[in-house]
C-alpha cells in the first residue's frame, strides 16, 4: 500500500518518477501525484491509475531535475484529488506512507498557529509542521528532523522545497524507505523495484533515520542526530523481473513461476546431502537447539503457511507449535515462553502488524527470533536473530502465490532442521526428505499442466455468489488459502472448514447453488473425507474435488474431479494441492471480469495497522 519515489538529478526526473510509480502499482492505491521543482512547485495529482497522472504530466509539460511522487491508498479521507499526495505548505511539499496517530492534536495546534487545511489527511499535518519549523531555521533538514520528532505512529516521508532545488530530505520510522545511489544523481523509494531502471545500489534506512540527499552527497543521521554510515547493498533484482512478459496478468505469471521459485529457494538445501541448521543463520544450531516450542506470527496468506507448519512441526519434529494472527497477538494477554522460537512470516518483511507483534514478543523476553521473508534487508529480517530468504523474486499480484509456496518450502526446511536437532530423523528419513524436495519443482510443473481442466471448472463459477472449501488435517489450511484467493480476486464469498465440521453448522448452507471445493489427498483421513463428501451430495451439493491420482473418487454429473499426477506426496502434498486452487481463483476472476492483479480495497504490502 502507498508508494514513494523521489529523485534529484541533472536530467528530467519526471519519467523516472512516473516509471517508479508504475512499478509500485502492485502495492494497491487509489490516487497518484507528484511535485517537481522548476522555479517553483509544480504539482499534478490524479484520481485513479498512474496512466492518468502520466497523461496529465504530458499535457502540462511538467519537467524538472528534482521531485517526489506518490501513490496513495486511502486511510484518512476519501480517494479525492484534494487528499492525494504530495501535500504542500508554503514552498515545500511532502509525500508520506504510514499513519500519524497524533494528527488530530497536531492539526488543532497548527490551526491555532494560522495554518489552513485543504485535505482530510494526516499527511498535511506533516507538511505544515515542517513549514512551521522551516520558517524558524530556513534549513530543510533541521525542520524535517524537528517535525519528525513530534510524530507518533509510522511514517516514511520525502520532502522538497523550492528554496533548495538540489536537495531532497527524507525520514522513516515504522514504514520502509531506502535510498538509491546513482552517478551524480540519487533517489528514494519505498520499494527497491521502483528504482531498478536507474540503479541497483541501495541503502536501507534504519528506524528513526533522517537523510539529506543531493546530487553528489548522501548524509544520514540517526534518531539521536548523529551522522551515521549505512551500508550499501547491490540488489539481486533486475528491471525485467517485474515485467509482465507474455502473460495476461502478473498473477498468472507468478503461478507459473513457482517451479523456478521453489528451485531457487531450495537450492541451499538440495545441493547438500545433509540437513544443516546454518541454512537459517551462522548461529542457528545454538539458538534452535535450545527451543522447546514454536510460535508463528503472521497475517493473511502467511498465516495459512504458518498453520501448515504447525502440523509439520508437531508430527515430524515433535515440538509444540501454534500460529497467531499477528494483528491480534499483541492486544491479548499471552503467556510468554522464553524458550519458544518466535517465527515471523511475511512476503515483504514490512507488514506493520507482524512487525509490531515481533517487537511485542521480544518485549516479553522471547528473544529467539526467526523471519521467513522474500525481501533481503527488510525490517523484519533486520529485527530477527535468524532469517531464511525465500527466493521467489518480485511478486506483483496482490493475491500471493509463489510467495506462499516458497514460504511453505522454507518452513519445511525449518521442520527438518528442528527434527534433526531433536533426534527425530534417522539417516534414511533425512535422505528421503531431501530427495522429495529435489523432485518438488518438477512435480509442480506437472500440476501446472492441469490448467485447462481447472479453467473448465471456472466457467461454472461465474454466476456463483458463495463457495465452500473443505480440507482435513494439514490440508485444512490449504482450504483456507483457497477460499482467501477466491474471495480476494473474484469477489465470490468463500469460506473454508475442516471437512469434519460440516455437520456442526456449515452443512446448512449446502444446496445446488453452493459449490463445494474439496482437497482429497490419499492420506490416512481419505476414508473419513469420502464420508464427508457423501454428506454434501445427500443435500444436493455440487462437488469439485482436487485429488491425488490414486484416490478412488469418480466423476459424475455433480462430482467433478481433477487428479494430480502420481500418488500421495507425503508431507509435501499441501504445496502441490495449493496450485490448482490458485489457478481456479485466477480463472474464476477472469470469468467475473474483475481486476485480477489489483483487487478492489486491497493492497499488496500492508504497512499500516
């Protein structure tokens, strides 16, 4: 949600800012805008897509060597042009990601000082507050630093002033922001993908940092005002990794990238003959060897990955495990366990609720922390003692696909490491699990070949308003994920239940208009699952069954079956059964005519509570 791009250069930065915003569209937004300094402030704002802003900039012939730009996901105030960023005060302009919790008190104080407000946003408070201090010092860095010190909540801000046409100031606390380093030009962005066309050299700002950026210099100051050095990283991403290619949507592209993403994620493990704790950090053996329980903190799709992992850990590693919804965890009274491993899971590594939950867990004395994340140098990875990077590459579609399956792969490796450290794996089992992981990408490629069959199912969903997903055991969280995907992008209301819970309530909903999607692996629960399916048919429900190849469930008029290649895939079965559900939600959304990659009301990276 919300995106920031800024640039100071010796060339026209408008194309750089607009391309940066285009590359941040996946984060979710409802308006866009930019400010360029060219003699004075030139501001252009547009409701809707970046394409509209681009057309407006061309019509107004906007150009200049310094500017800031923003895509806004509405929090305070409706998506209107007056609420769109940048916000201005006097001769300066501000863009902002995050939420200012004390904006009402600041607004009242600033009104008393003579400032008038043109928007409903909390961001305009920042602009006026910086202007207030700028009138006193006439120094943009000093004014920004003093204003930032008064802000409560989360923020990443970029500031420019018409009095300083070669100077860009930025600050961050609780919301991601990085600096891109060029040759006689420098940049800021909330996500490295925005800057890939112009640089791969980036500097990540820490909590409380304020930076003063010019053509030839970058000076960073910490929260105490001390000048500090932040390390420079070379991004492993390339500009074309975030391009659509020959696919119709990014979601479709990312579904089909999963064999490659799993290959890259598992390479560290399958290239070896033995399970190694060091996959999670150089001191992982010492830390993991001391844990007696695992607590997962995650949101949305990542929470479903955590739920799968609880089954793996208790069955294979013999260690108690539970998953917490991160947005709930820190607001309830819990019993801390200093010997528990706290595992946070996030695609972006910047999810505000998960970050807050991690900090809460640490404040309770739980310092054995691990993050599983797709973004190096994210806030979560920096805040955790151990980390595992899923190498999915950029995920642009709001509905997560390859991030989910690579998270599952990383969690399975964690399960194996803990099982080995606890003496729960024989050498033969170790070899068996590593062999299964080596064959996983190829098996996933075979599952992707089922897309025409899944697409045929989707035609039946175009006129449906509700759907029910069923799974048992470790496949119940996969049913939850399937329901989430369908509702996210097709807007068909969907719920998931353990199949055994049908008779405890959900069966009342089943009729000929309620499709029931069921995951049917050939495991120890298949007999009971078949009985649950009979309960659905007896009430006139229509079944859509995703089954292992050797499951004896046959097609009929109201029972539709897609069989995965081969037999049961053991512990890794949830990863393979996930993919047909992803394809079903994608093709159902196509039939409904929704915006697949940018579903309404949702954002990719949720950086506010």
